[in-house]
């Protein structure tokens, strides 16, 4: 069966090593034309026929990508019919336009909405070295040291150029470094590097799912891990290395109760749904259906059958029902395995206000936030009173009173194919409604969270998965409270540093190297006691403007490593301070919300 679509949406994922190999084989002249070739190819129609995708390069030439198992894993699997093949531009352009391949479902670690899949080693034909085993000693191996240096240099080059200047050639260099890191048993750095490439591509293609903070976080992780590996040992090195595969361990028989479902839509081109359940002790388990795809797959995944045992439940049904599982296998993060020995049948569910789900809302809010900041699942189980909306730079947010805190609730996804934003807009009109909600913490200086699920305002026994179900205005109760007035909050001006960190990711070194750029920001930070932030900001600007000349007045090559280190220090500091401010904000219960007069 054949299906047609544009190349930008119809290409199968391509292994990082394949893209790097094809781009490296191009002549310098063709490398200069690669970005234009990618843009042209992305607009061409494609036809999928089984494991093969064909692109009509022109009226007389077709390009084929063979993807057995769903991904292109060798350069030979990309074939072009033009006269210059196999040394043509088309093969490298196709690989550069395609999503980056992740590993198979069996080897993929936890796929959750807040993280992306971690990639595993690819297989390349020929004389490719095998993945290096993790060293027995408590120090990095020579291979890991070399891989870390290569990845740092490649990521620093992307930062130097910014998303605007990081074309297919720089992306391929970072993908090659990611592949090398993977072979050297540094999967955490490799996965972060792949995330950087995916984020850069999303930025350059104006993908609506692109988020600058997410790209900055991925770049910080890639640079940070690569920077620390040479100096780490013992437990720190083990954490920096990360793991490719999260092992599933037997967990016997489980009686699970559906909690909620949420769509998954990642910047790496994966989509689907995750359904959260809990056992009688309140431990959380997830069942996921995540695969390559876009918003359409995310929107429809809730009606797919859960892949677990013999159950015929869909994700939407499971979120309100229950499961009896025997022979269960569970990952360290609670993801249920779907092995051949697992048996599962439908069981009854319970309301959120009935046991055992009711106990999830029992811990104090500050305790839940501390758990999330310490690397927990990030979910918050809150009792809130809806108070209307509050205007922020990113758009209107649903305002709620949570034990005296002015909580700002944002949609988990902005994609118009998902109902998050429309549902929050309708909930804002039901002022005065007291609801139980499930949200995901957004670290920051003010209490913020992404709203995932809520009790129905008109029926506490019903609940709404806000990324999958659509509320209707006619079903909502009338407002019983006036619009809220939010007390002014004197925020520490950490955004002055954060803004420069993000600007560098988008525009590269040059946007911070302009004379007079950010004049006065350092003084403002020092006036409020953020001396370290001010020093980091000054160093960031100084490293961006540091360009020396030779005896003839010509600019010498920039010191990309120094700029990358200055940026990394600023990014790490900003993240840690925001974490501390977040903890303080959620712990400071007070009268922050009051009805407007």
C-alpha cells in the first residue's frame, strides 16, 4: 500500500552515523549547497511503499530511502538515481532533512513527556568499531575522553553559530560526535547532542513545536556532560555516562487504577500517549504508546489499544478503568513492560476522591514540589480554586488558588491539534470552581505548572484529560467568583542573565558581542545582590567580544571553547538559582490571590 505526503513529513528516521557519513563525503563545493538542497528536498512529494520511501527529486529522478524496522541504518540504504550518485548532494540532503533515528522500542529508555527517547548504538557496515564496554575502573577511558572532547567541540561550534548559522554541515558534525560518544559508552551525552540537532532543525524550519528553553537545556546538558567527563570519577562518572537501556525487573502481580492519559509530542519527532496508573500503595506506573509521528498521532493515540497483555482497553478507557496484571515487568521509573509473559485484563477503576487514588493528593504541596525538583516524576496532585486568567509574556495563563498560592497553570502543548489551550480557556470562565487537578511542575521564580488533567467542574466524579478530551462551554458551571487580582510580585531580575543565555542559542556569539549590548544589566543585578549573576553576565559578554587580530589587522579564529565555557557557567547558574527560587516560591504560603474590587 502506498501513501503520499511531503518530504518534510514523510521521511523515515535516519541514524546519526549515516547522516554524518554522507555529509562528510561531500566535496567542499557541495557542502556549501547542502542547506539549499535540504530546503528544496523537503518540499518535494514522497511516496511510502512498505519499508521504502521515494522522493521525486525532479521529473526524471527518484531518491529512495530503505528503512527496514522503521529507520535508515546504513548509507547504502539511501539510493539516488541521478547521474552524480552516489556522490551527489541528494543523498546527504535527504539524510539531513529526515528525523534523527532513535533505537528500537526494546532498547529505548523511558519515553515520557518531559524527556525524549535516549538513542542507542547504531550498526554501521564495514570496519565500524564495536561499542566500547564501560570501563571497570572508576575513571574515564581514553575513548571516553576523546569522545567527550569531540562532542564538546562540536556542540561549542553550534553555540558559536546559533540556530541561524547551524546548517546541515554543523549538524552532521554534532551527529558524528554523538555517534562516537555512543560507541564510547556515553549515552547521556550522545542523547543530548541528538536533541540539540533536532532542536536546531525545528528552529530553522519554524516548527510550531520548537521551544527555545528546551534547546538551551539540551545544549547545556551536552556541553556540561562533555566538560565534566574528563574530571569525573566514581559515582559522578556513572551519572554522567548515563544508561542506554532501562532494565525491566519482575514485579509479580499488580492491581492498577487508571489516573489519567496525556499526549506525547516531542521535538525529536515522536508522538503518542502515556497513561498513568497507581497501585493500592500510591506507586505510579505508566503504559506508553510512543512512535515516530506528529500531532495527528498524538491526538489519536488515546484511542489506540493498550499494548499490554490481552487487554482490549484503549488508553482513554484505561485512564478511567483499572488493570489486573500478572507477570509484570517494570522499569526503574515505573514503565510497564509488554513482554510475552505479561498478562493483563480489565478491572474496575475508582474516582480520584476514592481510595487508593485519594492518597495521592494527601502530601503537602511543598513536599510534592521538593520531590519533583529532586528528580521525581514531576507530577503535582493539587486541590485548587479557579480564579480566572493572568496575562504573561507567553500568553494568558489559568490562575488558581492553591492553599493561598497564586498558581499559574499553562497548557502542556501549544499545538492547535491538541485541545490543551482551548480547555484552559474554558476553565478560566468557571471562576470559583473547586477542583482536583494533576499538573507537571515548571521550575521558576513563581508557582507555575502545566495542567494535564482535572475533575470536571460540573461533575466531581468525572475527570478530563485536558490534552485529549474537549470541554464544552455548555457543560461548565457559571462563574461564582469575580475575576482575581494578583498581587504584584517583586521577582529577582534573573531574566537578565537567562535572556542572554537564550539569545546566544538563537543568534550565536555575535549577538552578545555587539558593543554596548546589555549595558546596565550587570549593575542592576548587583543592586539586588545577584553579584555572581552579574559577574557571569560580564564574562559572557567579554568572551563573546574577545576577537584578536594578526599583524595585518585580520581577525583570528574565535576561541569557541572559551565562549562555550562562559555560556555553560551562565546556563548552569541560571538553572540552579531558578530551582532554588522555585522551591522558595512554592514553600511560601501566603495571601497572594484576592478577588478584584
